[in-house]
C-alpha cells in the first residue's frame, strides 16, 4: 500500500487511454488524452500527470504501469524498421521472398508481390545442414567469409534462421556467438529463440520481423525509461503482448515481435473478464476506435488464442489473441470514387488532423463527422468537455465531398456513410462467427471503444443479435482489460510423432520438460512460487493433414482425454471426426503464468441525484425529431431508455436505436435489448 496506484495504458492511433486503479478505495477511473505520434511516451506521461491532478493521487503513488502499445505494429505498417541482414542455411536464402505462393487475388493479372523486408544482397547463406530430427548432416563451415560480408554490409540488426533449428539450436547459437564477436553491439535474433516451430517460411518471417523491430522498440523503451523519475514517477513497467499477457521490459526489448498485437488484445481480455461479471457466457466483443474495428469472440467465458497471425501480409508465428481487424473507425475517411460509389475507410484521418469537426485542419469527412452532422454529439461535451466540436465545418465537408457528387443533402450523405460503415462492421462480425460454425443469435454484442456505442444497435440489427452491452468506461475498456492482466510467457517445441501408446513415454517427457522450462522462466521474472502456473496445449492433426488444431491439455500427460478433445474439436469445426485415423503430435505449447495481485474493484455507486433526459434534434431515416438525451452517470436502476435515444458519458456516446430498450445492470453496464 506504499504505492497503491496501478495504471493501465493503451496507446492508440488517435487517443491514449488510461485506466487507474487506486487500491486504497478500490476505485477504477478512466482518462483519455490525445496520442503524440512523434513520441508516444510524451502523451503517456502527460496523460498520467493530467489523471493525477484530476483524481487526486501523487505520481509517487504509482507502483505499477501496464503498457499496451502499437509501436511495433506501426513500425511494420509504415516500414520504419531497422536495416537488417539474414543468415540462413546455404541454398535457402530466397525462402523469405518465395513465401507460400499464395495468390489472394486469384484473377489479378499483376498481383501485388508479398512484402520482403530484407533485400537479396543482405541475405547470406551459411554452410551447414540439420536434419528434421535435429541430427547434423553438414557441420557448420568456415564463417569468416560470411562475417566479412556482414561487416561490409554494416546492418543495424541481424536475423539468424537455419533449417530445422527448432529441433536443434546448436548451429544457430554458435553462429550467434561468432556474429556477436565480429559485430559487437548489433542485436541478433535466433529463430530457435523466437519461434522454435516447424514451417520454415513462417519461422523465418517471424524472426526477421523481430530482428528489425529490436532497435525500434529499444529506442522507445529508452525514451520511456528516461522519463521515469520525473516528479517521483518511478513505477515498475510491464508491456502487453499479443497473447494478452504482460512481459518485462527486458523481454520486450529482446522479443518485440510479441508486441505486434499488444493494444487490441486488452479489449479481448476485458471482454473475457466482463463475461463472468455480467454472467454472459457468449459475447462477441467489438472495439471501434478512431482507426480500426476489432472483433473477438468470447465463448464459454474464454477468448480464443491462435498460434499464428499476420501484420500487413507478413506471417507472425507466435501465440496471439484471436481477433479480426478491419480499417473502420471514427476517423475513417468517407469518399465517393470515380464510379460514384460511396466508401468509408480504410484510410483514416488519425489523431492529426483528425475529423473535420475536431477543428485541427482536417478537410475530408469521416465517420465521426457523419455522426456529428446527424446530431449524435453534444458539441460542448465531447471528451467530457475537453474538446469543442465544429459542426458547421463537418456539415460543409459532408455536403461538398459526399452530398454534392451524389445529389444528396449533408444529412442524407451522412446517413449513407453510416449505412456503409455499419454494413462493413456487421460483415466482420459475421465472418468471425460463421467461420467457427457459430450463430450470432446465440451471442450478446459487447460494444466498446470511443466510437462503438454509436453503431452497436444498428450492427446488432444487421446480425439478428437481440442484446447489446455497453460496459462502464467503454471508451477506455482495452486499458481496463490490461489493468487486470498477468505475466505470461509462451514456450513451444515442435516434435513430430504419433499419438499412440508406443510414444506415450516420449510425449510425457516432452510435457514435463516444457512445463519445467515454463516454471524456470517465471522464476527468472521474480514471480513468487505461489503465484506461478503453467498450462499445456498441443497442436494436433490427422496424419496427412497440412494444418493443426490447438487443443488444451490440462490432464497432461494422459493421452486419452487429449485425443477425445481433439476429435470433438475437429467435429465442431469441420462437421466430422475421423476417429479411426492416426493422430499426429506436432507442437507442444506451454503458457507460463505469473499472477499479479488484483485489488478488488469497488461496486458502482448509484447516482446521487438521478436525472431526467434532455432533448436534442437528431436525424434518422431522412427525418429530424427530438431525441431524449440521458447522461450515463445519472441513470438510476429503475430508469428505462426507450429508443431512439442517446446516452452520453465523458468518453463515449451510445445510440439506442428505435425498437430497443436500455437499462442499467447491477455491475454498472448498460444492457440494451431488442423489444420491437
């Protein structure tokens, strides 16, 4: 209790969101401040100072800072990466460029080539060869010629990815030592450390991404650490990984590829926590911010994990929260193309200049401008009154850029922008559920992010979903999920073998070894023994298949329950199970969890003075009418909000559509249901 304040930070493309938990009162509060793209740590520290002044705590009271960031993602998307070199087995220098020969646009005569982050003249072959079982076919040869070429190239980072190094890292480790002696100070990433799994291209791509991100992320962390100590602000810092867990600064500096989906994973964690608190077993969580729309699925109170994702068509073979992201947010730019088609996104106005209504020099209308034109916002209460909106500019831009080309008024154009946007949002949700064989009608929609509440009911209508949940502090909910996260280290080991009684001993030995390695990692992080846990899972497939299913294995080392779960999962996913076919063990995975203390949240307090709704003129379906406008902080437990209506709070606005009724849940969330 000497440093009782815990702060979670989610740095997005437009705003930096904070959730602050003060253990002295169990109070959780939210704050929001504009992101500073040139140096995100500047906006982070400014947000912390503002929150300290607003909520009455000292900077020296902050003991823990949990940090979600898009630094790594943005560096990849914008190609602001280090100049790197690749060392690989001789004859395999072009694996990175050959990729998988997948044509996404199968009818395109000139398809875009897949990105290759290291040019051919910086990919060097090394004489050596390992077999798939890890045995040596060709010993490591003379390295001096390769090292001479490396010195001449003067790379800022080096990736090492040798054939079958997942089975035996000895050659990679020897090569790393030689490179470190020849080029001291240049960071080196090994595939056997970053992604020790089968599939050469994906392993190589992940290692290269990691290597090129090391200098970028280290510079940011150095800036962040340099700011510590100002005004007594010196918390312990952890960064959010793509798997939703935390890692230390040292681990993040060594393996920054694990941060590639750092920010969005917080929203999925929050959805998982809220599914239990709200007693909603199945939720489809949608996070709509200024730039993107992220969809994650909570089924049986658990959010899904996948073992591979991608960033800008670059595969990342690391565990991450299962999520679908499209370029549709409040800042998404609306336009009319040469064929007269109305589009919204994926281009975004970002934090600077932002939507036209922000008054920061933006000239292209956005989704936020469309909502402003239709009367969804109080221009004097945006961000709790911290920013005044310029509605005249938004209306003029909507009329000039959208309405005039289509022969529509500004309001009709704005409604068209919202219809196009809502259709894209619903399609992303539909695909996330249908690909798992799930029915949207079995789910409630959890809507958050600064822009989510404006669209949630309309998106639910498109999907046939009859319940929408608006959580407390929805504009900063990703930070809320981060606030209650744990330290997580993922380990993997690929070992191809049949799952049968003859190999049961070998499988049990692999499970015991990986579990022990997980506990050792937690000990290195200083996690007390009582707070350590290691869970196992396995990638399994029928022999002959070219893909695997990730199967949890809590009963390890027992084989029978693992096989039964695999057959059941295969049947649920693909509608059949070949129980008579041999099953192959591909990759064993361990998730080592170091539990962080979690102070209890105080229960939401009822309003001191329940309020009555005001009224605002708003447009819908081509007609203008007076809509009731409620303030969330003054909603009482017996209030019923009949749509169409608006519910406002400091960092979010919720539209309750016609035919919907909303009420306050005991946990503080607003639950809207389709009633007509």
